[in-house]
């Protein structure tokens, strides 16, 4: 009877080891996904910074052009085409900034999700290791 119980506990031990190995492999996959998400977030943040720089430059250019336009209007010159180009650059930079902000939010959300999954798997892995330890103690007691 003890041998039967011992065989049963050894089978459960093997199953717990398999579950722990599977959890560890899945944690590795999640860590890779987390690294990929972080890399994408870093890229989106760099694009975000570029868009901010472009927006600042476009704003500065727009302000400089407004001053020039004021002088040119007094002189009777038409600068509407130049101003329109600067407005389009400003709008384009603003749109790029909004897109970068949106992508950054999405990547942060993905990152939080992957981090939560990783934490859940770590907890599950700890529980599996505890159960495996308990199983080993029981097997030793049965021997």
C-alpha cells in the first residue's frame, strides 16, 4: 500500500515539475514580450520627442513668420502662401505628436498587461514549488 502511495506521490511530483517548467517557459515568453513592448515604448517616446521638437520649431517658425508678415503687410507684400505652409507644418507636427502620445499610451497599457501576467505566473510558479516541496516531504515521510 505504501509503495502504491509512493508511486502516486512520485507521479504527482513529476506533474508538478512539468507544470513548473511550463510556467517558467511562459515567464520567459512574457519577459521577451515585455522587452519588446519596452523597446517599442522607447521608440514611441523618441518619436514623441521628435514630434515635440518639430512642434516647438514650427511654433517658433510661425512666430518669426508672423513678425515678418506684419512688416510685409505694412510694405504691401502678400505672404499668405508662406504662412499656409507653416500652418500645415504646425498641424502636421501636432498630428504626429498626438499619434505618438496615442501609441505611447497603448504601449504602456500593453506593458502593464504583460507585467500583470508575469506577476501572476511568478505567483503560480511559487505555489507550484511550495506544492512540490510539500509533496517531497510527504514522500519522505512515507518512505
